[in-house]
């Protein structure tokens, strides 16, 4: 109860004063919106100025009109290592459907895997109703690593979802498994007929792209193109533009090395395997990703990616995208998610601070 009251007090007007933040766009302000969360993972905005916050331990919060309420009725969630309750997506038609989508870890006969569930948020925001699991990766993998688990709504309403290779490196090149892929689904969890591997013998039809290691950020740009940010090993974190049917190479090619220092695969390039648009060396451990369409004119169209390792927000700009700025403050401690709010501000989740912040002019 103490932690819940802490969130309520902050939202009631007792939050710390905004802190000045020096950026290439001038002096901006970092404002704390809510805190007291336990390992927050993602935020999703509702059309009535409220927002949802997921906690990896398996709790969902609705923050609205100065109150934070726990939402009950969640699907079965397996909490292990990097797995738990992960991303949340509020689709564009929420005002009429009240549907939300959650990604999470789920127990499976061979261990656990990444799953997608859908539910209807009750009118008072206290519970999820009509909850159903629409998808779970196959065949499942033991261990608690590399669930991936970001969601994006495509321009035609399809759902894109990232799945890490779960620490099983060769599985990312095996189309009979979902490990290390970006999948594409219809809203009801069925497979679109135009997915690239539909009808291919032995292939999982949900797969849209493959050869990924652990994509923990995903966003759609203004053209409707889907992008991901993903973890390499020691070096070689990547930003990739996601193309239909493309193979992004893990673990055959990489700009990083194994943690032992050994070389990964066959080098940095191979015919038939896509190159990253940008890569980081040393690794920054990239997480949430967003394309900017807010109030800061100098940032329009740029990509923002949170760093879990070096505690900053990376701004990427240009064609091809390249890191041009590191936005860093005491508040950017282990940035797990980055979103553009309906107010035009850059919002982010600090996992270490257990808080949600926004950057405003």
C-alpha cells in the first residue's frame, strides 16, 4: 500500500520540480510524471489523457486523473529472468473497442516463450475482460533470456511483434521456429495471407523477418515502415529497417563478438543477409524506440532509442539513420521504453528509478 500511495502523491502535485536538460535543441525540461513502480517495462497512452504502465513482475497500472490503479484480470504470466509482463499496445481504435494488447512470457511444455494476449479494459479501468491469448511462440525454450517482446501496429492495422532467439543462437536461422523473428498477425491472431512464408513447407507462417538476436525496441515511422533496435553480444547492437522476408543474419554475421572475445559466425557480411542501418560498438543495450512527431521542431522525424547500459536516450537522424546525440540526465537511468505522448512530449520509462518521465520545452 505504501508504494501505491507514493504514486498517488506524486500525481497529486507533489512530484519533484522539473530539471533543466541541455540538448542540441536548447534547454528543455525533464518532468517526473509518476514513480513508485517495480521494474516498469512499457507505457501506452489512452485517448482520454490516461496511460498504462506494465511492470515486469506481472502488474498493470492505469494512471488517470491523478490516480494510479492496478488493473486486474491479466492473462497467465510467467516471471523468469528477463521474462514477465512486457509490452503494452493501445491500438488506434481503442476509443471504440477498448481493446489492449499485452506481450508476456508464458509457461510452455519445453520451458517458456513469448506470447501475445488481448483484453478489453473495463469502463472504470479496473480490470481486463474477455482476455484471450492470441499467439505464443513455438516450440518454446528453456531459460529466462531474450524474449524480445515489443509490439507495433502497422499502417493497415496488422500487429508486428518481436521475439528474441531465447539464447538459442542457431534457432534464429530456423524458419520452423519463431525464435529470433519479427512476426506479423491480424488483429485476431490469425496469419495474414500475404506473409512471406505462408505455404512454405516447415516454416512458421507468422514470421515476417528473421535472423534477429533480441529486438527490444520497435517503432513505425511516418511512412509506415517498421524499425527495430536489437541487442548484439559484446558490441554490434543494431537498428534495422524491417523488410518483408528479410534475414538479418544472427548468428551468422554480426558486428559484435561473443562475450568470451571469440568471433561470431562468418564475419560482418554475407550474401542474402541484410545489413543494419546503424550499429553501436560498444553495446548500449538498446530498448524502447520511437519516431518523433512532437513539439520540438529540430527533432521531427528523428528516432529515439533508450539505452539500458549507458543510461541515456540516443537520438538518430539522417538517411541512413546515425546516432547524432546522447540525451543524458540523472533521470535517464536504464531507459526501458521511449514513446511520443499525445502532448507532443518525449516520454520515457526509467527502470532503475521506477518512474515515468517526459521531456518538454
